[in-house]
């Protein structure tokens, strides 16, 4: 049997996905980003090809990567150490900040 999803239910579901991004605080992310600057540059542009640029990346991508580093799903000794103390809110705020940089 096929299930029909109403447009209202789909819109509601999508709004929940967007809510987590909208709830992030760019200014708090900026305040947290100081430690990131050593490798990723003060404006999210890395001074070295060894480390990726963070400026302009999609917030959802940055959140996933930081959560994966924190959970040791993605392994890197330095990034694991940097991500471990971050809360989900910290990660959302950092991701929103770097995503806001162009």
C-alpha cells in the first residue's frame, strides 16, 4: 500500500530541518572560532594546502564533519582533540559562522 504524504506534513518536516540551522548563533560561532584560526585561518581561509578552507562551506556539512571527528568516526588526532569538548550547540554555532563567510 502506498502512503501519501501531505504537502503540509512535508513542509513541517522540512521546517524542522531548517530550524536547527536557523537557531545557530553566528556571533557565538565567531567567538569560538579562535582556536580554528591557527590552521584554518582567521577568516576560514587556510594559509596552507594541508588544511581545508572552512569559509563558505555549507553549515550541515561542517556540522557533520565536526560531529564525526568528535565521535571518532572520522579520525584525525588534532581535529578529534579539538572537537571532543564541543557541544552540539557549539558545533552548530561554528558551522553557522564559517558558512556565513564568503
